[in-house]
């Protein structure tokens, strides 16, 4: 997914499904599955509902995306 075609979007976690998987709502109302990698587990291990995350999507599959970063609940 780390090719020229991949793009980044921000969304809000609406449901935490497991330690590294959550449902995310984008600003346009689209909901998708966000997943974290083992390499990035420090970010995805502490996801909570309402948290803002940055996702990497590919134009070939807009139903899921890789979680790259998460803003803490205090805004930093």
C-alpha cells in the first residue's frame, strides 16, 4: 500500500473492535475499517472511541486503511 497511489485521510474512531482494529468515520460520512500493524502497535494499542487517527488508503480498496498515527485525547 505504500505506493504512489496511496493517500492519507483523517477520521474519528467510532468503535474499537480489537487491539489493532477499529471502525473509523471520515469527515464525509464514509465508514471504514482501520487496522494497525505489529510494527506500529504503540499507536494502535491505546485507541479509544472518539480519538482522531490518520489513515493511509489505496484507491483500489476504500473499505479499509492502515492506521499511521493517532492524536491523543488531550489534542496533542
